[in-house]
C-alpha cells in the first residue's frame, strides 16, 4: 500500500538561539491490516427482534431507532450490528452491558498469535499504538494485571512524589535532559607545572537519547532498511549499528552510523569513505583493534560482547572504551540467566574495579517496552540498543520463536515505504522518551545520567518478599 509522503516540518530557528530537544510526531497509521483486538459477536435474530420492537415502540423515531450503543463506531456501518466493524472495538463492553442477550465481546485468538512467547501480543499492541501516533498509550480501565512477576516485572521503581520535588519535563515547565555521553571519561585529570593536561584525556561525544538502534537480524539485512534506520537515527540525534558490508553501500546520514566490523573484514576497512564517530567490533580481535586505532585515530572503538563474558574488565584494560553487552532477543544469556541480573553484575564489576566512570556500557536484548529502558539504566547501563521493538514498530511479523540475530525470521511489509517507516520509528522514540521523562520527573532527577546505577530508587519483588515473609512457615523464597 503506497502512502503519501511524510516529510519533516522543521521549525525555523534563529541562529544563536536556544531550542529544547524534541521529536516531532506525526500520525503514521498501519499499512498492514492486523487482526482486530476483539471479536464482536452479535446474534442477528436477537438484533432483528430488537429493531422490530423499537420500530413499534418509538413509532418511527429514526433518531432513537438508529442510535448505536457504541461511541467508537463499531456499529456505524451501513447495516449496523449485522456487520460490526471489529477493528474499531476497544473492549469497553458497553454493548454487552446494554444487550447481554445477543451481544458478546471476545478476545480475538488471531491477535494473540502476534509476536512470540516473550514478545507477547500485549507488547505488540503497545508498540503499535506508540509508533502510529507517538503518544503514550493509556488504558482508561486501569491496570488489572499482576503487580510482580519474572524478568523486568520483578523490578519496581521508587517514584515517591511526596518526598521529592517533581520535575515536570513533559509539559514544558522544567527541562529534563535525556543526553548521555558515549566514550571514555577518566576518573581525574593530570596537569603539569604549566597547567597543561597530560595523560589520558576524555574522548566522548553526546547523543540526545539513551536509546540506539541495534543491527537488524540476518533475515532483514537490506540497504533499504539500513537507510531507514540511519535516517531515523540521524533525525532524532542518536546512532544505529549496521554491518560494515551494508555501510559501504550507504552515502547518507554517516554521523548516525556505527559500522559493525568482524575480524575477517579488516581488509574492507580501506573501502570506507568516511571516518565514523565510533566502530563496533563483532568480537574481540587484537589485530582488528590495532587496525582501527591506526586507520581511524579519531573514532571511538566499541566491542560487542556477551553480557555474561568473564573478560569484560580485560577488554577495558586493553583500551576498549565502549562495551555493547548483548543477550538474546528474549533477554537471556547462553546459560539462561536474565539480562536484568546480568546488567547489575557487569556494572558492579566496573564499580569494584574503580573504573565505572571510564567506560560506557550499552545493553541490548529483551528490552521491548518503554518501562524496560529506565529499569536497565537503573541497573547500570548508560544506554540501550533496541532491536525487536524497532521491527515491531514497522509491523514486522515474527516467524516462530525469534531468539537471536542469526536464526530469527521476520517479515516486513512490502513495499516498505521509507517516509512512513522513519516516522514510525520517530514516533516510537518520542513515546518512550516521554515515559522516561515521567519516571525522571517523579524521581526528582534533572537528567538521565543521574539515573545510572541509582539502586536506591529500585525495588525487587524477591527481596521485598523475603524481608516480609522469611519468618513465615512454608515460605521458600
């Protein structure tokens, strides 16, 4: 389905004036028709009886007879309830309350098949709504689920507005910064007798969001998708990781690109026509590290490493300034542990070694909701690299269980409209940034940098349960 071009409408800014960072939203509705959230089942015989009864009782008053028990337009079609428009149903249940004898609302089993066992249809629904409008999805019926669980649901954030001043960054009354620094920051500076610095100096650059775009899975490595990711990242002033082979085909948005380089691609580095702000090594290789330092002395060097790797400190000692810690798409390491606990362990390693401020930790895998971003930063990350959430925003279909970049199969809409796709990604980042600002404001924090490793603002269900129930007979933790 071809869509009209969606173009940015930049606000003219007078040179030298200050402007707040913001992401401009624009509606980017679905192009693929997904299964509706609900099935609306109307007994046609019951509806016909009701209509005949109303015609007789109201003596032909069309305004009453043709009124519909749905403000969302489910029964607004040419034949009303005989052919309900299920895609408009929001599950408010007003129709079933008024006409319980012949109207039923049920969850659509086809909708529940979206995503996989980890990226469930509820997450798909939320991301789809965020990407379509850029607004934070709000459920008027309130939250009716459990208040704890496994993985990210086992962690709560402390947002007491009573004891801390609330900083309202969303509505513009006070600005909250979401800028993070990528690179190396020494613990202290050394100066000679003439006041000139010597020794290790800071080497970093800022990005406007603690969210990056990770490299797409192998099934979607196309130049078209690479351009979409780099253009969206450039527009919102962040970065995207792309394989070197793909980067060599691209000429635009180079400031937003992080080439992902494998050890066997050393010779191809000579074909790169620009000097990126940062490279990312697919795995540790001393020869590749030396080559990057020699050929691109102004570029930072990041290393992609499994989050449970025991050699993280050794990599930092070898000169790696940025570590991209990875888990699979379900947030699990190879030994089955969840990324939340592994982030805390990695952060603690660098804290105990006294060099946490000298490295940047980026994490990816299993972060598929807006709430996962601040939780991951609380546990110790500087920034998050998003993967399957971006694909879902582009209405990608999951084929079975999608666990990693190499074996997972996704299918994007075809043709994939570039302007539409870029706007969907920008909308998603805008909605997630707004939700991050809500948490920072409720915590009384002026900038997201202060959130990193702030474990005093985190609560863990298992810890609280142990404190409350440890002395009770039968509690097994």
